[in-house]
């Protein structure tokens, strides 16, 4: 994996290479975006998708970070969801599943 500060001079050979290249942990964040997020953190309960979008609109790499984070949350959600709920059968989750979802901040 190249140093994140270096320019890309060759395309990765496979999907794993592309995924590693755009690993959210290594993507830089613009200083203006970091400042805007800090300001949003102060009023975190009032932040919605629109305000977050305004903070990220000029930072495409931070947008990639956010989308990757949301994809991870969806995978976790799908793994924790009982099969009946995943299929839309309307069954109620077991109490331990509710506790897991609450611990992850979904409830």
C-alpha cells in the first residue's frame, strides 16, 4: 500500500488493491471539513443529514469515508438482524438482539 501522501502513479491490479487504496482510515480530511465537523459536534443532537451534507459538500474524500462507514454499519445491522426481520416477516427481535442494537447506537 503506498503512502497516503504520495500520488497514485499506477492503477491497482485488483479490487483488493482499490479497496486498500481508498481505505477510509488513510484518506485525508480537509482542514475546513474538520473545522465544520467540530462545529457540528457542539450541537450534535441538532445535526441532520442536510447539515452534515453541507459540511462535506466540498470534500469528496470525506464523503468516501462517510459512505464506507455507512456501508460497514449496514453490514453490521444485517448480521445482527434476526432472519425473520431481515426477510420482513415482522417478528420481534430477541431481547439480546435489542441490547446489541442499543449498544451500537441503533436504538
